[in-house]
């Protein structure tokens, strides 16, 4: 975790709400003073050990000084309102610093202090601080619990109703003393990720923004799939030129929606996207799935900034949609509904998503939840792994990724989740053609991203000695055991198939021409290059019925399927 700058970083609270963490400045004086003045008498006493009416003014002056090496202050902002303050003051010697926290009354029990502590640790390490100290009233059980759960070894002494604590910050990242802290941070992030994804994967209301009157359009196909998929939540359509589509009443804009829905699926032309997202944010919508493609780097950055400003999670852009068969939600433009089952599936390529949804249905595995990540501006494979770990319907995790934004976090998350279920990761983009396809989603060549650490079933390690271990170069060759994964016809040395022939590029890209129907997108052929990695898991996948012959493919059978899951 990097220390926040004056520009700020965004993070998730325990309830999934997005907040901005940034350094305090001179211009924040009024906001800091007013937050402390608004604190209840009990909160004021627990923070300052007194009821002084001058405490808010003094604290605001201390917090809002010019930055220097011997002190730092961080602010937590929620929708433009200051809800938390954290600071440290270095003592002599400078490697020791006293820390203090204050949280607005309305933001208690949401993880604000915990989040600020994590960022304060990063800021202090950058300045060479190696020990934190704090004084807490013994009756302030909430703050004491924050320190106890932080994963840092603490020395404590209580006298006269005051508990004095000291935390030694370990050395470099290789110091094993960091492991409990990193585990605590990962656990908190996982819980926050799950809470933030509920509007996406457990949505109680959905709106389709850009549902067209043309039945063959992407937006209309998505609305049709939601209505015919058995979804029991509330459904709305946004189209200024229609009164009703698929028996769903239409409203002219997101601002006119009768309620702030959990999820908005947006399929509009690229020039209109940012305006639609802004309206969704102002209406209080909690998450977006953006199908629209054709955004450049500046457009993607502006979309993400809009979502973070309004506290919305973002799936996409340039994606194929999401589906949760267990609740009847099929917010994709696939030609058929996926079957409900045990596999959590996340892909970046919409074409691969279409192919895998069909195959998992045909093989009888089924889908617990599906997300097409597209450009992966916000929601990532790490978020989906956290969701699947707590989802009782998911017993197998499958990811087809063209890039890893944070390989270290992915490795840590996969190791943790892999203890309870098998994980199959397709590390795509190895061939020249696949790297070009990956660049269309991520904006950079796949070779620029390291693969990180993958975890394998022990029976497969002998066949795969050459790749994937910690410290292995990203382009290292794999052992011969990998070559047994179904080779593509006519492909070169790095060519593989993903279970069947499928579209080579994301289905969302069909929106550009407006001529390709969902069925046509599903029929498009092509092969994607990739390498398969597995994650060790104790979860078992039930035997599958042997698939019969179909065209040029031979059924693989349950033993072959289990081997793929174990890798």
C-alpha cells in the first residue's frame, strides 16, 4: 500500500463505501475544525481527555500545518464531507512518532480509523519512522480494538485509566514481521470488496441505460435477457424515445429513475457515456456495468474518476456484462441464459466469456456468478476472488485475465482463497496476436505485466517445474505438462484453446457498428492464446457427466476436467 499524496487515493470502507484519503493542507482548516466541533461530548472527551471548547481550534491548527518530515496528517473524505483525521508527530529520536485519530460521529463503526491507520503506516515508513506510540483512555474500547486488529505487535501498559501502546514497524518488505499486518490488511480489504460488490452480484434493482427500440441492439438484448432470465428484482429501462420496452416502463434519463437502483448497465455511444455515468452518480446508483467500448485512456480515467467521486463500483468499460443465475440475473447480451451451478467465472475478453458460458452450461458445471471485466478499470479478479470465497454457491473459481494490475495482491489473495476451492487462472496474452488483443483491453502490451505467483496442486508441480514460482521471470517457459491442454488447430508454439472455439475479441466491441447481433457475436470464430495455471485447493468438484461427440470435439469426461481444475 502506497502512502497517499496531496492528490489523494481512493479506498473502501467496511461497508463497501468509497472514500478518498489525502494529505491535510492549510486550506483544510475550516473543515477539520468543524468536524471536531460537531463531535458529541463523549467523542470529544475520548479524543482529547477533556471537554475543552478550544480543543477543536487547536487541533485544526496542528493538523493543517505545512507538511514536514516530522509530522503528517491524513484526511478521509466521503462525498465531499470530512469524516476522519489521522496524524503522527515524530519525537526525538525521529524514528518514533505518536499517533492520534478522530472520526466523525456519523461515520463510527465503518472502519474509518482502521483504513487511516493503514495509510498512516505507509506514510511513516516513507519517512523512516519505526515505532508508533499512542495514549488511549481505557474506556475507549473501540479505538483499542482498532489497534488490536491491526496485525502489529503492540506493547501496552495501563495506569490511571490511560493505556499506553507502542507498535514497532518491521523493516523492509522481506521482514517476516509484516506477515500478520499484511494478512490483517488483506482480510479487511476482502470484507470491503465483498460489501462493495453486493450491488453488482446481489442486486435488488437494475436499470439498463441505453435500451434501444431495435431488438438486435446490445442494450435491448441485455434488457431482454434480464426480463426473460427469471430476475425477480425491480427492472427499469432508460430510453428518451420509448414508453415501454420488453414490458418494462421507460424513463428518459437516469435522473428520472423512480429510485436509486443498485446496478445500472450502460450501453450508450462513447461520447454520451460520461454524461450518463454522472447522472447515475447524482441519482445515488451504487454500481455501473459499462458495455460501451471505444474509450481512450483519458476517457477511461474520466469515467473512473466519476465513479469514485460518487462512490460507485465500475465493471468495465468495454465488457460483456454480468450474470448471477442463482437470482435470475443475466445482464449480458449472450444468445442464451447460462445455467446455474458452482463455478465463479471472470474474463476480460467478451468473446471468451460467451464461449465459456456455453461450455460450462454444456458440461453441467454451471455458473454461480459471472463478470466480464473488459478494460478492468476498477473491479478486478482480486475482487471476484474475495466474493467467491464467501459465496456458498461457488466451489470453483475460473479467471481468464490478460493483465494483472497488482500481481503481489493477486498471489496473496489466490493463496488464501485456494485453501477452500480450486482456482483455474488462464494467463492470456502470450502470443503476438493475443498480446495485441490484450492491449485492446488494458492499453499496454501483456508482456509489460509480470505474472506474479500462482499456486499449483502438488500432483502437477513435477510437470510444471519451469514456471509460475515466486521470482520466476514472466516470460519463462513452462514445463511439458502444460502442453497437454487442448492445442488449437494450426496454432504455433504458444497456441492453446480455451475448451472450444470462441470469438477472439470482446463481444462488447460489436456495439460500435450496431450491426452484429448477440447470436452473430457468439458464432464468430477465433482462438485465444494463453497458459493455464492452477491454485491448490481443498475444495472438491463433483464428477461431471461425460460429454458426447459434438462436431470435431471429443467429450473430455470427469477425470480430464478434474485435472484441469487441479492445475
